[in-house]
């Protein structure tokens, strides 16, 4: 489909030259080079989500911008991989400023929803309704500098975690860390742990959704310079005790699915795993670990800084936009109402955990 300077393609229809332009534009961006923003991630989503599309914006006969998205009923659009992708937006030449609603029209979209919009997305940030905090670990000066910063900020945390790592080695087996594990069995184990965690905490099991399981399996096989599926595993003896699957570029490790074997919970294997991931990432020249949005005690303990991401929707007047509002806005406002009231949030969390226990009984 063509509409003026915009051409809409399926991800697999992008030519080699267009993909290279995408990478070049991303390399020139001032934003961290998050692998979710690379063409390879969109490619893999396209294999498991048939409604995935890429709007290619041309200027002077050259591809100058890319907007990956998924198209739903009545033209309701969503950021590519929405619900699991931790960094979203368009990849545009810096001097290219298309009109947002004209871009929607060219894509035959009535709306475009996002929930992890990159902070530098000036085209879409004005349409955000919520700002969220994403927590990061900066190891740009090396792992030793990161450890020193941890010792200064929270010496008890680092001392306790390292002591638990040594105890794990003494009581269970020699501790071994693999940054880029290729064993498919280890990935299956991680997904089982993560599913159990979702059920244990009363949250929806993402891996019960076939497309997400297929997406992760395919990304585990993706080996591109700026988007490589990376499975990291912490072993004690021959047993995996904690694992993480994420994506990495040359400079950013996007933390995505961490989990651990609850049998070894007293050793805090998840925290140990993250320290070893930070150490390995620094050794690979990766300067930033992005732990994603959402508060968590382990993120507070490990972080060195924060980034902003945004949630919202760009819409054109019409039935599709109204349906989007009716389908998402009341639930979003209810979630926001709970989040802003700590006592109510605590009660909701206890209720979810109780419901999960009832389902298991």
C-alpha cells in the first residue's frame, strides 16, 4: 500500500537497503541503542503476529523513517510487540517531522497505543497520559566502578549478596555463570520458572500465550550485532538456580525475563545473577542494563539511575478511536488509582496472591 511519501509493508518485505537505513538512523539517535528498536525485533514479531506492519517514510526517494506497529480491528494500532516490548516508537531521521495524525491516516490507523514509549520520541510523547520509571544499571566505567558505587550506596546489600553467593557454592555446588547459554533446555526451564512465578503472584502467565512463547524461542536464535537473544544462567554445581532471557545490542542489555528456582531462594540467586550479568556485560563493552519499568525491590537495590518511558495513545476522530478508549482507558485509570494509593495497592497484591493459591488448591 502506498500513500504519498509513506509505504506500508510487512516486516519481511523490507529490502536490505531499507534495513540498513533503519540501522543507520538508529545509530545516529541520541537514545540508548535498545535492541527492541532494531529491525530484527520487528522481523521476529512479524513471524508470530501476522498483523505486524512497518510504515516506511520516504524523503527524496530515500527511506528516512520507520514506524513498526500492529494493526487491529477498525484500524486500532498498537506499538510492535505491545505488552512485551520494553522500548517503543518510530525510527526517524532527525530533521524529519511527519504530522502524527497524517502518519496514522497513511497507515489506515484510527489510533496507535504505546506503553513503553522511548523518552526521545518527540513525535508521540505529547500524546502520553502516563510517565513511568525504567530502572537502569550503568557499567560504562566498568564493573569494578559499579561495585564501588554499590558499596558506597548500600554496603550491606552488596556484602550480604556476595556472602550468599559464597554460601551457595559451599552448600550446593560450585557457582558458575554463563552469560550466553545456548542450551534450549535451559530456556525451557526459565520459562517454567517464570510461569510459576506469574501464577504464584496472581499475574497473567505471559508464557501461556502461544505467540509470546514462540517470540521468545525465535529471539533466542537471533544473532544480529544490535539484537541478539541472550540467555544467562547461574549454576550451582550442575543445577541451574537462576536465569534470565533478554536482548542485547552492542551497548545495551535489555533485561526482560528473570526468574529463579524457589528451592534456592534463601541464597538470593536472582540478585547474584544480576551482578554477574552486569559484570559480563561490562566485559563485552555493554555500558547499560535496562531493567524496564515497574517498581521492584531488586531493581532499587541494583540500579544506578532511571529513564522515563511513556504510556498513551495517539488517535484520529472516529469509531476506532472510541473503541480503543472504551476498551483500555477505564482499566488504565483503575490501575492508576490503585498504584497511587499504597495501602490499596498492598491489599490488591495480597488479594491476587490469595486468588492464585485458591486456583492451585
